[in-house]
C-alpha cells in the first residue's frame, strides 16, 4: 500500500482526467488518474464531511464560506512545492475511492481494485483542502462545477478570462 504524504493535482487534458502526482514519506512517487465520473461521485462525499464540521451558532453557508476563504489565504501564504513524478513512477487509473475514519482522522483510500492502493490521512482541514484542490482542477479542465456547493464557489471560482481556442 502506498502512503500518500502529499500530492499535486494536474489537469490531464489529453486524457480528460485528474492526475494526482503523489509522494510518500520515503520519497517514492506514483501518478494516479481519476475520471470525471469517479470525481463527480467523490466530491459530494467530501462536501458532506466538511458540512458535518460546520460551526454551531453561525449560519451554515456563511460559516463554511468563511472557513474556506481562510483556508485559501493560508494555502496562498504557505505554498508547498509541486510533486514531480520520478522517471518510471507507477501510473494507474483509480477505480474506487473510500472515505473512512480512524482515530479521529479521515482516511482517503484510492484503489484500482487490483494491485494498486494508495491511502492518505486527512487530519484537521485536510478534507477541506482536498475539496479546494478538486475545485481548482475542475476549473482548469473546464468541467461543470455543479457538484460543488455555493459556499465553496464563493471566492473560489476564477474570473472569466479571454475565450480559449478549442481544437
């Protein structure tokens, strides 16, 4: 099993997929691809986990939007270097994603239902961070953002830019 320390999400335009370039604590890398169909099923599970952590006493939508904006500020101030896959790194297509909880942490498991499995612990704001990364990657791939709630889209959607040439 591959233990993901961190990852960089790449928009794979040629395959129309999200590619997660992941690194483990020993410095080994893997590239894990996700289809839009699987990502569209996974994002609502992340949203559900984040919404369960809404602060009581604050209107849900406002509290969630404010927390997400704070996360964006922190991510901007504390940038992490992109993961660069090693030459010959394993590349595989994720078929199934599981979210579970262990010792108060969310565990994110990706598998090809065969020989490849990768797990990442998402403590604290980890679930919210992964959700943010998926939002940004959906935008880059120009996928429909319908799976994301309004509180997440506020302040997170890139402004319209000049029209792009489509081939």
